[in-house]
C-alpha cells in the first residue's frame, strides 16, 4: 500500500510540475522573448495608420474597387476573407463545383482587367489559397492588374509597375515559394499612405 501511495504521489508531482512548466512558464518565456526580439511580428504584424489599426500584413482583405489590386480569391466563410472561418473549400480537382467556380473567376478576372482569352492567367488569380486569407499575390498576377489600376487612378502603368517592383518580396530563405507582393501594402502605397 505504501508503494502505491508513493507511486501516486510521484505521478501527481510529475503531472503538476509538467503542467506548470509546459502550460505556464514555457509560454510566458516564449511570449517574453518574442516581445523583446520580434515585437511587430509577435503582435500580429499590424499596420497602423493615424493611431488606427487598418489590417495585418498576414491577412488578406477583400478589395473590390477597380482602383485597387485585388487579392487572391477566398473560400474562407460565406463572403470570403473571414479569419474566423479560415480554410480551403476542400474540393478536389474533378469537383464540378470547383471547376465551375474557377471558370467563373477566369471570366470575371478577364473582364475586370480587359484581358483576351489568349493570355494565360496565373493560378493565384483564379484559385483560393489553403487558408483563404493569403495576403500576397504573385508578380504576374499584379502585373496583369496594373493596367486597370493605373487607368482607374489616372496614373501611368509604369508608375504602378514601379510600385509593384519596389514592394516585391523575395522567396523565403531565397529558395521557397515565389516572389510576391502584399496586396494591402501595395494598395496603401498607391493611396500614398505607406
């Protein structure tokens, strides 16, 4: 009986000790280190203008006006871009619903940007990302939208293209992914707010 009580006591002490370390001390240490070394990232990479939070560098926003670059399509929530409903549609490549939605997006994208059917569209222009909240678009996608944005803003396409290139982010670690541009930052820069 003493052996059982001893084993029980050891188990309870180990459980509470690990709970204290892993659920209390460790998270506080990680949070503290992040706040000291990476405060912008640790607090959500928020973009603040005139004391007001207008978004995050990490989450897409739904821009629909012709004078703005449009983000990648979203399946997050009923209207898209809903952070609390982040996730893909989980439709497979032979899904009629997916094929129909991509066809519709292709037609819409071509109409918005006055593109002929001979110009191939980048995948990120007509397919949603896995999270539905991807804040970036590829450079080709941005370049195809540049003429529309320039026309709507009454500025030269060259000026818009220069903004795209100035805000282009390289591949992660120089190897992973593609060059891309953050849509929110690009639109803010064109509005003269960034």
